[in-house]
């Protein structure tokens, strides 16, 4: 069978999954009466809600007698490791670029991965119908990017297709008037420019899983391209691990892809992308070979985690009222099942506790896991994320990131001041039509808690993108925690309008009347840089004295609504986020007000003593 293997790569929200939707729909893959939803490959509810792809998905279509395997990749930097590995599965890629936004930080990252693996790119200028779209400017930026990344000369004359994935139209001309309701220009360009897989049908089997899936019936499922030979269900094969050791196993299940279906087959040959079950210990980057012919391919690089946080069983007074799964055993089972499919995730239990250190690629990576667990009925408490410090050649080093910000020019001063305090180094600033683009290198810890602050500083008009760059020696810049203190509840019970009315003058409330509170729960933000213990459950005293204001309605300010990411950004190291299926609550680690005040006093004294020693040069 004639085969083409391609990946769809782009910056986040440039239209990858929407384009795949149109390729599937217009290739005749579905029946005329089959229900088709938007962004079909985004099967996770979170992917639909956030409008992003979290996990890479594999699909396939048939066009003019050729099977085209398509891998839809994540666009967010936290999931960039999958993009790198997918480049080993394909022979070409569609690089999508928004005709209005042009190239963005993640465009550079995904294209760099493609060029390093000598993957032939086809440039698709998407959203050609967007107001103020400038296709020629986008093409010029793409060409500049190819040159900056040292692309070989034969790649500089890249084929270009113009499309509107949302409308299902495409053409080979930049004129929007030439757009037709067809994806044939893209299909024909794939067949013309993307080479067939460099595979040997004859010879001993060789396949390297680049992605993992998991289900409770067959365990781990390895997904990769067969680079040599054939594979059959029921045969014994040899798994060559990354350390060189081997394990023989029987191929229990074998799948190929077509449309939205994973099709069970008895046999597959070189060049096709398949999913294999039978070895519950298989991992990404290992090689499956013919039994008796171990011949491993070069191992794939797996991104190491850069961020970690504590996951623990819920210890608040409201434990067990919302969730079905609250014990340490079920939480650990859930974390174990997650690492079976997510090779960039790690977890380690802290001895003699019901707490785990969970490490991942970024705040989004970890918050997606927390949100999925919450929706599945788990209760847990999580800490503020912190970066992972590595020791390289005897020097402590921390992760740094490339940061690109687009903001209205009026907000530039506040942004530059805030990032300057967070150890960021300004590389470039470009003004265009009252919008400024700022490019920085910043320590990853400088971005913790910055995103929610950024939205406030820019009144929601700013756009922020960042991607991992490298490890560098730890900066001496002290990046402080949240500047303002919090309002902390001293009592348990429902919050009352009477109490909130008296307290809201001290700051901004996070709760509304009727919210169930407990001692140690954070109910608002204080106006000053110290915490304030407050009683939000007090009821108005009842008297037999008639008041002229008795029937007046209490008018309260709207509370600040906090999402999960906002809570994780907001809390300090002495605080936690309680996560249940119905709510997020921020709380102090030490719930008892007297004990917390003693701890804070000891900590303040220790900090002052350390400051004196540093000042005296000890």
C-alpha cells in the first residue's frame, strides 16, 4: 500500500485540530449520515473547553489510493516533548501559521524539531479569511525563521497552501477570493512533496514506540512507525530497553488507524503507524525487534520535568463531603495509571506521609492532571508549584524560558517593571499599531504566579507565550512570593452578608454569602502585606429595639472568581489549594489560628536573624 506519514505542527491555537477535522470530513472518511463534531480529535472534555490539544492523536485517511497517516500534535510548550518524539514517526509535516499573527514562539520550537529530524515541511497559511490577515507578511516571517534555524537549501523553497480551516476552504493562491470548499490542494501537495516512508518491508522487524496509550484490559499500548519488516498478532518479539536489556513478549493486540477508529488487524508491514499491546512494561524510545534479532534504534529523548508540586490527601474539615475518592491508596493508583501514558510525568511518595511529590513539564501540564482527577471524583490538596533545581557539573542550575508578550503600548511600563523584578532579561521590543511585542529570557520561577497578574496588568488585552529554553546557573535574584497578605477565616460555618459587609473594607473577597468556610481557609485578599484573621460566619445580633434601617438590603461587592490555575498562581509556600469535584478552596497549611501565629512569629524571627548575619558578612 502507498503510505504517507505526516504530522500537523503549529503554535497553540493556530488551527491544527480544526484542519484535521476538515481533512477527515472532506476525504470521504465518514458516511454521509455520520454525526461529526467540531475538533473531533480533541476527545478529552478539557481539550474542548480550553481549545487546545493536550495529547497527540493519530488518525488516517485514504486519498487517491494512498493512505495518509496524520498525527495531530499539541501546540502548548508544556507538551512539546511529544512533538519531538512524533518527528521520529513521520516523513513530512504541515506547518500551520496564522495569517494574522504570523510566526510565534512555539512555531519556532516545532519547526526546529522538524528541521533537526530532516522532516519535509509544507507551509499552510491558515485563517486567510481573517480580518487584517497578511499572508505575505506571514510567509516572509516563515522564510526568516527557516533561515535562522539553518534549514537546508532544498527546504527553503517550501510549498505553500492557503486555507481557512474553520470554513473548510483552501487554494494555492494567496487571494482569498480563490478559496474553494475543498481540501484537495492540501492532499495533492502532500502526495507531490512528502516522500513515502523510508522502510524496508523485507528484513527482521524493527519498530520504536514514540507515544503511549493505556487501558485497563491490555495495559500499555505502544504507538510507532514500523521501520522494517512485518508484525503479526500472536508472534513472539523482543523488546530492547533503553539500558540495553531485553524482554521477549507475545503480540496480543495490533491496531492501525482510520478516521476516528482504531482498527484491530492481524498483520501490518513496514511504513505503517501501528499500536501494539502485549508488553505492560514497554516504554517510549525502546525498540521492538524480531525475536532473536535485537537491533535497537537510537533511543528517543524524553523531556525531564522542570516543575514539581505536592499532591496530598484532603485534610480539611470538609474532607469527603464532595468526592468519591479520598484515600491515599486510590490517589496513588490514579497517579500510577497516569504515568503509564504520560512519560514526562513523575511521582514519588514522601515517606510516612499521605503526600506525593509530582513532577511535570509546567503549570498547565500539572493543572490538567489535577482538573481531570477532580472531574473523576477525587479530592486532594496541592501546593504551589516550584521549579526543579538541577546540579550540572557541580553547579546548581535552574530552567530558563523564552518569553514573548504582545500588549497595548500603554501597559509596557508596568510589564517591564514587573518582569524586571522577576529576573527577566529584555532581548527585543517592537512597536506596531499601538501594540508592543516584548521578547525576554526569564527564569521559570519568575513566571510562577505571573500569568494571573499579567491579565490584571493588561486588563485582559495582553497575549503571553513562553517555551523552555535551557538550564542556566541559578540567578541570585530573589523572586518574592505574593506581595499582599490574605484574609483567613477563624470559624467554621456558612459566610454571612453581615460579616462580609464589615470585612470587605479590608480587601477583596473570594467568597459569596452562604459559602461554607472553616478555620484556616483563605476567604479574601488583604489590602496590606500581612495576613488578617477574620470571622466571616458571625450573625447580626438580635435585639428588641426597632431600627429605621432594618429593612435595608445589604449590597456587597462581587467576589473575585478564582480558577484552578489562578489559585495555584496565587498561593504562597505556606498555603495549599483544596480541590474537590465541586470547588477549589485556598487554605493555610496550618489551620489553627493560634498555632499559625506562633509559627509565623518564629519564622519572622529566623528571617530577621539570617538578614542580620548576611549584613554582618557572616
